[in-house]
């Protein structure tokens, strides 16, 4: 009885999510999150079938695994079979289940123990499937849970049908940085505090990734590891397929010097250098930097180039900080709460600069923020919760900075 | 109380915040504590030590009632002088002292000692063991002297050549420590005292006057004898004594003149009387001589007569000898004739009677020996038979009858004889009245006469011989008589000679006595003239009034007390300056770091004073803790080290520690004020700024840009920019490093300048291996002998004259020691180089060459004149020929000509400089120690060691200063570098995050540190040179001159230490850069 009530409530929540949210992307990803939460699943994904290529790609996925760049052929694999056949599958014993031929999550370190995969059926076609894998409490999925999932999938399919889901053509993206089962522990008193508990994430070239999460969830730690500022405890960090899991200090310095540009919440400018000097100070580190004045011009600060940080406003300082980040022509810019200390207008100005950089310079930007509104302008939004990737959402239609409102 | 304080001034949370602020800035706080501790420790420690030494010395001087003044008079100190001295206001006690220098004989060794009379109220010897002397033949001996020469209580000692000392043998009744010798022999060499009762001196011959007087002043017991009060007080009393000296010396001069004029008059009278007596004696002698001459004539006549008589006797003796020879010959001829007679008688009997009758007769034998001088000898007696002689004056018949009669005694009868005869002669007629024998004899006689008819002739010759013999005997008797007479005459003659000789000897004795008397008279006359001349030339009486500083030991202690205190002030000034700067820099940096926080607290409504208290607590709190630790360290660490080090030079107990409460409190109060000022200076600007201003990022003062691109990388420019932007911090860093470096340079300079000066003295200047001074009496004889002995042993020697010669410089009398001789030849032994030209001094220059150390104390230059005193303390004017380079000693060089021109007398060599050369040190030592009349011998090697030993005390101070400066330097650099790294932590992290390597990040800090260190060291070297010079000048005395030039070694060491500390501290501090947490800025 209680179980029924729980599922009913979950169904209502999903309905509410799907019906009340204007943005379909959010509605779907929200629904997936609801069902994963309700079923206490380890991970889950909504797969969407591209009729042109007859391949399935994950539109949204939740959980520690990053399967953003994976696509499977329709009819192949559990996801393909379900999409192809339109029949749900409940796997409780994958080792002995002849239908189970492996999982895409396995590459991200999630070994399938139990699984649900239900088709997304609209009125005419099967447009994809919803997949849930493993339960956090180690139990197996039940038939009831399968039914709930089917219900959710039906609702989702209906909504998609109703609102129309346009999936932009996804290009094959080149991975810049990969995190695999990355953990980070800090000594805490007599014990150890595990801040990252197994992060799996790929960052692609020329994408704008926003990492969201509550304070203390590990998002900054993850970014610090990506930025070479902190060493991971376990797992792997691959930079352009090169293993950077346990680099020397010199390697890390070299990595930061060549690959990374930083934008901090507190700007961290050299107080004794003017705006342009701050930029030049870093430009001198690389062989082919951007012209410092040009970098300053890119952030629209040419008229304040000779001002010291103390003579600039917060937004201006942050723009200097951005100019300093881009002047090296880095492959990855890490921005840690760059607008946290800024007012809305200034924040938008700063975000606009970031947006331009991604667009014009082709630089990858990974921005940590706790402002969900900013996530709307990202290509992908990674949510971190309790040291794990909670979800990775692909923004099918990212907004421009000017469109953001909070 | 604290509760009230923070209740009034500080809220509880503010206090907590202040304490946590300290906790967060541990290194800086600790640096302030340690720097304050070091500065105060150095200052208080040196002052405590100075006070402790003066306190301990004062206690000793109180216990022995040390004289506050010593008066030495050129004409002795009389009882009257003493009485006048006692009447001076301020003088408590005064006593006369008899003193004489002598030689204590110990085995083969001669030890120079000063025999001094026992005093009761002033300068009382402190007994180490035994008791005070009770009789004139007992003595106390200085315990050091006794220990060094193994002399014990109860021993008997002999002291030779001590003028005015009645006896030479003394029994040691105790060992003592004399007030004059508070500093031990090692540090203050000189003749040690043998103390005897005044009765041991021949005071009568001195008219009861003493060689000197000593006096103690009122109210000095219990005071610090090295303090300004004591010195001012004694100066006051000394002035009165100086004033008294004018009166007393005049009186003394007059008294002496009167006395000796009277003595001269007496002498003249005595000489006159003596002359009369001498003249009378001369007349008597002349008369005696005339008589002797007459007797001599008589004697000569007697001698002549004796010679004549002797000749006569000789002639007579010759004649008698001839007669004697003739008589002997004659006697022998007669004796031969007698034998013929006997044989003829035998023949006659044989013929008349037969052989058997001849054989029956016992015939006599010829004469074997005879003596012509025998008065009984006669030629007429013939021993025909044994034992029976016949007289040749009788006829032969009787002789033959006698022979025939002898036959009867042989048992032959007359009938047998007759029968035998008748056989030959037939019957023999026997006449009446005739017996058979006579009848037979007649017959035989006839037979005899038939073949010998010369019997009568022979008998006549025998009679004649007897006559001549009688004549001879008479002449012989006469000669003997004559000879006896001559012998008697000769004895008389000889006796006359003896008598005459005696007479002459008496005469000669008398004459000699006369001549001696005359000589004595002449001498007396000359002496009188000399006395008159001397008296007319006697210089007026002079007093040398010696205050406490006139005592060598007191002077040395006073100098040590002053040196330590002066150094405390000198070093402390730098310590304080550096300490204040460090507080200023530290607080300034903390406030600057907490700029926004200060702004926020201001914005929150806290008063300026409330914010100030937080930093005040940091700076002043650290300073107070440091100062308290410094006072404790100064008391318990520095003070004992110094008192123990200096104490080994003192004979008195130097274990009492001193604590100067007032000074400590003043130091702490001044420290608090200084720290408060430093804290206020560091935060005042910020505290006056508005909260808004403070909360904004600090921008450099100007945004002016040249627009001209610099060739330097921004990284390099930024380092310079940082320094220019943060001038205050950089300046403080530089000054702090300079201060530490200066302290190190100062400390090392002090140490090296002293040690090198000592070494230079004994390598560059003093080339002789020993200097031997002979006593004035022995010098003339012993010096050349010793010189010959030493040169025979292979040593080089140089004879010269040395003498103490006080001189006036800078208004006071300074001790000087004349070296007078051939200034060219002395160069091999004592290389005196011109103080200004640096070359060998001009040996023929007119004037005196003074040691260059004086130049710093007195502005002497060539051509100047100054006053020098002779041994009678009479002043003479002397010209300065120039200065010569010398570090230790107070030698004053002059040639013989200059000496003569100044003192009006010819110098007499009394000193021998010896270079061992080919002789072994042992052989030289053996020769010198076995030489009589040696007053003292100093061996350069030992003197060098003694100087080094003495310097070790100053060495220790230098070492302490170096250690303290070193500790300070370490903490200053640690604090500054830590502050710098902390200050730049964010920038460094930004750099690291942006890809700067660890090396580049470290270089960012290090370059500034290197620049600051270099500039600081350069400035420190300059300041250190000045500090070192100042310290050296403080330490120098009249007889000690150290190296003034900067010591490169000191600088190198200071640079090295500063660099080592800097490298060490930077190494530790900059390790932080390597481990910077890059995520801190995220």
C-alpha cells in the first residue's frame, strides 16, 4: 500500500515536472531525476533515437557515469533492443540473463547489477528509451518499479509529443580531459574525509561546461583536480589521453602553464600590476600568447588597461582576470564562481565575455557555480552531489548570457 | 588586574582576537620576543657584569681598607707630612709606608720582590693563611708569589739587595693578599710584596721618613669604588691633598736644606780638625824616618866590619888547613917509621932468640886512623905490643926489654929466653943489678943497633912533629875563638836589620795612615764640596699624588668595568635600533595584511584605540616578554659568563652577582615606550584611514606609466616594483640586516683587531726573544759579561738603557718607558716604523719618538714639546721627533744624544734585548737565570701568551656579542623572510596557479631577499666598521693600541654568517612556496 502511495506521488511529481516546466529539456531531465531519486537508482539515462542515423544517444543522464559521448546502434544492446522492440526489460541477474550483453555504463565504472530499460513510445514511434541501472541499497528492481518507470516514460513521451523535442545534431566531440573514478580524500581529524567519491566525467574541446552543486559537494575540488591545482587520491586524470593521474609538480606546472586559464571568484590579480600588466605577466609564460592589449580589448577594458586592480571595480577586475586567463590561449579555462561576488549586471557582462571566448576562441570553459541560471548558457551541465556526478545534462538549446535572468 | 585592564580597555572577545592574532603570527611574535630578549640581554648582561665586577672589587677593597690615595715624595714623606695629611677634611686614616726592592733568593733563581712595611689602618694585607708578623725577622709573603715559587708558611727566606732593610733572613709567618694586587700576576705582572714590620727597615737612617704614605678617605666603605660618586668624592679630596702638597713640599725642601747645610758645616769643622791631626802625624813620621836613616848607616858599617873579619877568618882557616895537611903527612911518615922500628925489633929478637919467640910476642899494629885536631895525638908514642906503647924518647934497650918481659906473660921463662939467647950469643954475662931479661935485651939491642942506627933520628922527628902539632892546636883554638866572635857579631847585625825593618814598617804604616787620612780628608773635602754642590742643586720636593687609578690593579678593574659597560651601551644602541625596526616592520606588515580587517572592524564601530590595542598587545607584549627574558638571561647567563671570565684575572672572590633593579625597570619602561612608538608608527597611517579605504584593495600610489616598453620581463620588473611600492618594508629589512651585519662586523672586528694587534706586536715589532733589565748597581759589570755569554752561546744581543719616564699628555701624567740607545741598531730587535711614513724611524732625529697609540688620545705631532719626568720626578721639556707604530707597551724611543740633552746626563745601559738565533731558548734562559743582578727578564713568547690570555676576556665579550647578534640576525631574517613570504603568499599562489614554476615563484621572493641582503650587508659593513672602530677606541688604553683599520676577515665572517642565516632561513621559509596550497585562492 505504502509502495503504491510512493509511486503515485512520484508519478504526480513527474507529471507536474513535465507539464509545468516550459523548457522540455528541463522537464525531461527533471523527470529522470525524480524517478532516479524515487527508485534510489545509481544512475539513469534518457536515450533518444536519431532517425537519420538510427542511433541512440543519451540526452540526459544522471549518476556518476559520463556517457555523454556514447551512442549505440538501434537494436544493439539492451537500450537498442528496447527501442527497437518497444518492450521494457527488467534485468535482475545480468550475469545469467541472456538478454544482457553489457552496459555502456561499464566504461564509466558502473557495473550493472540490476537494470530497467523502458521504451519511450509516442503516438507513432518509439523515440528512445529510459534506462535505470542499479540501486543504491543493492536490491534488485522490481516489477512495480518497472511499471513506474514505464509510466514515467509514457508521460515523457506524451510531453515530447505534445511540446515537440528538437534534438540538434550532435557532432562527435573530441575529449580534452577525462576523469575516471577519481576520488579525493582529505585528512580530517583522526580519519579521512572523502570529498570526491568516484568522479567520471569527460570534458570536450570547445564546450562550455557548467558544474553545479551545493556547497561542499566537491565541485571546486573536482575543478582543482582538473586544473592541476590538486592531486587526486585515486582514479585517473587523462589530458588529451595522456595520463596525468600522478604527475610531478613540474608536470602539473607545465600543464597549468600550457593548458589552463583560471578565473577566480576573488579575481586574484597582482595588486602591484596594472590591468594590462597583470595580463602580460602571465602572457610572458607562454611562447605564443595573445597580445595583452588585445586580450584586454576582448574584455572591453582597453580604457582601464593601465589601472591597478585597486582602482578597478569588481566586474572590471574579473574581466582583467578573464583577459589574463585567455591571453595564454589555453585549451581549458576554469572559472570558479566568477560572478559570485558580482551584481547581476556585472555578472552578465562577465558571462558574456566568457560566452564570447568559447564562441570566438574555441576555448573550453568549465565553470563552477551554484547559480542554476548560469547553467542555462552551458553546453552541458554537470551536477555534483556528495562527491559524485549527480547528473550530466546536455543543454539542447543553450541561452545567451543576456537571456539569463536571476 | 588583567581582568580590570581588558575590562576597561578591551572587550573579552577583542582580547581573544588579539591573542589569536599572536598565535597566528607565531614566528613574528617570537622574533620580537627574541630580538627584544637579545637586545636587553646584551645590555643588561653587560651592565650587570660590570656592576658585579665593580661590586666584588669594592667589597674586596673595603675588606683590605684599600688606600684612596698614595703619596710618593721625591724627598721622602715625613711624619709632619703625615700629620698634615691626616688633618685634611675627608681623610680618615693615613700611614707611612717603607718600601724597598730586593731579590728573593730561591735556589738558583732570583725573584724580584718589593719589601713593604705592614700597615694597620690602610692597605691592610688580607691573610690567606698564617698570621701577621710579630718581629722584625718575620714576614708575610704574597700568596701568588708563594704559590708560584713553592714557598710555604714557616719557610725561611733570604732577601738580598733591599735598601734600608736591616736583615736579610726572614721567616714566613703567613701568606697574604695585598690590597695593591687585586689583579693577579698573569694579568698584571710586577714585583709582588713581601710584607714586614716597619721595624725591619732602618728607619733611623731615613730620619723616620717613609718612602710613601697611604691614606683612606672617610665614608668610602660600602660605596661602589668604581662609581661616579666615589670618583667625584675622591677627586675632591685629592684636590685638597694636591693643595697640601704645595705647602708640605716647600716645608720639606726647606727642612732638607737646613739639615744638610748644618751637616756640611759640621763636616767642614771635622775636616779642619782632621787636617791638624794629620799635620802633627806627618811631623812625627819625619822624625822617625831620620832616626831610622842613622840606624841604617850604623847597620851598614857593621856589615862592612863583619865582612873584613870574615875574610880574616877565611885566611886563617886556609893556613890551618895547610898545617893540618902537613901534620897529617908528617904523622903518616912517622907512623911508617914506627912500623920499620917494630919490624927491626922483630928481626933483632928473631936473630937473638929465634922465630918462636918472635911469634910468642903479641905485636902491636900500625895506626889506622888519627885526627890531627885531637889534642892528645902524639907522634912519639909507638904501639910495639898490643895495648902497650913505647915512648920514642926512651932508648931502644928499654923497648926490647919491655918486649922480652911480655914473653914472660906468655909462659916463657927467663931461663928459656936466656938459653935461647946464649945459643946465639953464647953465654951472656949478667951484670949486677941486671936481670936475665935486661942482659938478654942488651945483647939483642946490640944486634938491633947493628942493622938499624936511625932510631934516634926517628925519635927526634917524632918529637918535632909533636911540637908542630902543639902549635897547630893553639892556632886552631885561636881560629875557633875568632869565628865565635864573628858569629856573635853577625847575629847582632842581623838583629839590627830586623829592628830596622820593624822601624821602617812602623814608619810606613804611619805614613800610610797619614796618606789614608789625608786621602780621607781630601775625599771628605771633595764630598763636602759635592754635598755643597748637590745641595745647591737639590730640586724642590715633589709629591706624586696617586688616586685609586694610580694603582695598576684598580686601573685594570676600572677599565674592565668601564669597557664592559661602554660596550653594553654601544652594542645595545644597535640592538635597540634593530629591535625597534623589527617591531615596526612586523606590526606594519601585520596591519597591512589585515588592512581589510582593520577597515571592517572600523566599519563595525570599533574605536581607533581599540584596534590599536590589538597591535599594541602584539608588539609591546612581545617586547615585554622579550625584555623580561632578556633581563633574566642577562642576569643568569651573560653576567656569570663575564664575571667568571674576568674573575680569573682577579685575586678576590668575584662570585657575587649584581642586579640593577632601577636600570632594569628603566630598560623595560624605555622598551615599552619604544615598542609603543614603533607600533604606533607602523599603524598610525592605516588607523587614520577610512574604513572604506581600508576595505578596498591597496593600489600603488601612482598609475603613471611611461608608455615605453621595458626590455626587462615583467617578472623582473615586478620584483623591482614590489620593492619600490613597499619601500618601508624593504628599507626596514635592509636596515635590520644592516644592523645585524654591523653587530657581527663590530663583534668580529673587536676580536680580530685585538688578537691581530697582539700577533703583529710580536711578529712585526718585537723581534727580540727576551728583555732583561739589570739593577742599576749590577748593570755596568754584569751586562757586558752576560752579553758575551749570550753571544758565545749563539744569540744576538743589543744593550740599551730603559727607564720609567712619566710624561704629561692630555693634562695628566701617563706612564712611559724609555728605550734609549742606537735607534738604527735597535731595529733588528725592536722594529720601530715611523707612524706616519711607515718606514724605519730616523735614528738621528732630534727628539723623542712616542708610540703611535698616543696619537688617538693625545694630539702629538713632530716638533711639539711636552713634559717628561726624570727618576726624581723632576720635569724636563722634550721635543717630539715623531711617532712610531706600536700596539702594546708604552715605549718611548730616543737616541743617546737626545737623552743627554733632555736629562743632562749620559745614559747607562741597563737592559739587554736578546734574539735566540743560534742559541736554544733553554740555554738563553739558563744564562739569564744564572746571572746576578738581573732585576727582571721577560720572554716574548710568554708575554705574547699572557697578552693572548688577557685578550681572551675581551674575546668572550666579542663572542657573546657575535652570538647574540647572530641569534638576532637569524630571527630577524627569519621574521622578515617569513613575513615576506606570508605577505606574498597570495601572489605566489596566483603565480603558481597561472603556471609559474616553483623556481620562478621562489625567485620572485628570493631576488628581493638577495637585493635586500646585499644592500643590508653593504650598509652593515659600513656601520660595522664604525661600530668596530668605536668599540676598539673604547677598549684602548694608553699602553694598548689595537688595529684601527677595517678587518676584512671580520667583514667576511659577518657576510658569511648573514648569508648562511639568510640562506638557511630562506631555504626553510621558501619551502612553503613549494608546498603552497593552490586551492586556497580558489
